[in-house]
C-alpha cells in the first residue's frame, strides 16, 4: 500500500520528496481529477480522494526522476495512469503504462515505480479482509 509516509524516492532517500495530503476531496461535487494535483519539483505528491477502513483511492504526481522504492502489500492495488507514462515493475517484470492505461498489482507481489518523466496516477486499494 502506498501511503503518504516517506516510503521512497528514486534516489532511495526516504526522508525527503513525498508530500502527502490526507484531506479527502469534497463530496457531491464533480472534479477534473488530473487537475486536482500539481507537480512539485523533485517530489512525489499524494492527495487522498477517499479513505475508508475498507480501502482508499489516492492520486499521485511524480516529477521527472522521481519514483517509489520496492514494497509489498497484502491487498490488490489498481494503478491507472492519468497523465504521462510510468514504468511499474511487478515481480521483476517491467510494465510501461501510458495515459489511460491501468494495471492490477497483485497482493503480496513486490513492486516499485521507476522514474520515467513526469506523470500522474490514481491508486485504488480495496481491503477485502480475505488476503
């Protein structure tokens, strides 16, 4: 699960570079999702769309050269690229996704995001309780 904690940068420096925003989006109002988050130089920015005990949806922006270090989670995660391109590595297999494409990262599979220019993506995690 990717959260707003400092879980990584492309340079493996876990102390800087991730800027979380834990406030949810306002409900019952339409949003242009790609515009609710901006790029910040040398950073990964995370904004919570909705967060519940059963799962969450977050939007993330990655500046050029930024990525996330390897992690493994107990839940399936759906990643959808909404702007730019991203290289997502799952079980040592690299997947280049472009705007509009998505991939399911299986539970318990080591994965990370390699830097590949600026991009934005949505992550959806559903905590089924059966993993």
